[in-house]
C-alpha cells in the first residue's frame, strides 16, 4: 500500500447468495486525511463497499487494504483503526448522552476518568453538551445522529466511515452535521462517506466516486466532474409588447451573441435565447451589456452550471432518486430469495 493512501481497493467483487452481483470489480484509493465520497442511488453498491472495508462483510474476490492492513488477514487491526456510523442508529435510549459515550470509552479500554474526559470533548464537538444528561430516547433525529457519530469517534480512529449519515434529517440538522464533519476533517481524520444526495457530496467531499449497478462510472473532484460536462448556460428572455416584435428582438440578439469570442454556441429554445459560454459569472454581465447597447430590453437572465446530477445522468442515463425506500444492496439481493421482485 502506498504511504500516501490509507485505503486501496483493487478489482473488488461481491456476489450475494442467488448470484446477485453487488460489486463488479471496482478500483479506487483514498488518501490520508482525505474526505472521500461514494455517490449513488440505493442498491448501487455503496453500503456493500463500506461494509467490506470495515470488515463487517466478506468480499468475494479482489484486494482491499485499510490503514496498512489486509481486510482478509488483519481484520482486528483494521477495526482498531476505524470508526463507523451506520445508516441505522443503534443507541441505548435509557442512557444519557454522557453515559452512552463513557460506556463506549470503557468498551475501548479507556479508564473511567479518560472516558469521561473524552466524552466531554466529543459532546462539545457535536454540539450536545447542553443535553449531555438527558436520556438519548428524548433526543431528536438530528441529535441521535450526532451522538452516534460521537460514539464512533471515542477511540480517535484514523478513518471514519459514514453510511448516509444525514438521511431522514431536516435541513437544519443536516447543515449542523455537515459543520461537525468539516470540523472533524480539519483535525486530520480521513472520512469516507456514502450518500445519494448531490448537495451533500458537492459540499463535503474533496473527491468522490459515482457508483451505479456495482460499477464506478466516474471519479474525481466535484468541480472536475462538473467541468467535464462542458460550458455554462445563460438563458435570456427579452421584453416586448408583441409576439412579432419579440421574435424580431430574439433574431437580433441571436445574431449579436454569435459574434462574441466568449460564446461557444447559441440557439432559440422554448421562447428564450440559450447561450453557451465558457464562464457564466464573467459572461453574463457582458451579455447584459451587449443587449443594452443594442436596445434589447431584458426581462430575465439566468446562469446555470452543470451539476453532479447532470454528471450522473450523462454516465448512467438516469437521475438519482433520493430516499426511495428500496433498502441497501443486501436488501435488494435477498428480495428474489423471498419471492419478491427486485425494485428497479
């Protein structure tokens, strides 16, 4: 394993009972102290991958190294190096937040005093100090996610695995969780996140892999993946008191923009002028100025950029539908064994 990488995966295959292939030979690496993401819909292979990396699931074939250890021959060493916050939060509702974290510390062989100090640190990190003495069963969904995250950090793991950590949270709780994860990453923790939320992957991940049907279809930084899609688009609607006058203005505008060096293409679509440009932020003011100089009154001007949804659509021919309730890959795999159809 390279010293620069803390996770290395080569030709990873996972086939569930019934010959359901969840992973079809994927390859990727995660650098030390990197925030890496797996983006894809339910059933794509995200949860299967992260469970194999964390030694919770046996692979079929391939080579997997985590924190310098082999997943087949050194699982105990890997477990000492990682923390894992799963989709389904398992908490003791009758314990207080403080007691829950102290118990986690004792399970990791910390002394009682050290466990208490560590619990105080983590409660502050995840913003739960004020409710430390309340029973976990009274916590909101967002608070339960955060105390579960704190529990995964008790032993100061090198790597933190997060399996869709904000699924089901309200927007405020989701933003708070993102802040805590960014703070944790700034302290040097390597984080591998799975998500089906475009905004989450874009906001948090330094680099990500887009996965679908057990295959990695694209990999890179969020910006590089979006840049590969091509130009920004500026959509312009002109103001006119008559339909014939409007068409005349559009024809004039189309002719004007076609002579500009920063324009890579233009057309009339759906009653508006669509202009492809290299840099939307810089080009939009120039287009507006051009229209004003030629007495074309603008009713609306909007700039749009490629999104990760566009990237996913280009590589798979469909969009991600978040929270569709299909379950993870294991759930998908056992459906045929129960006489149920696999959901597409």
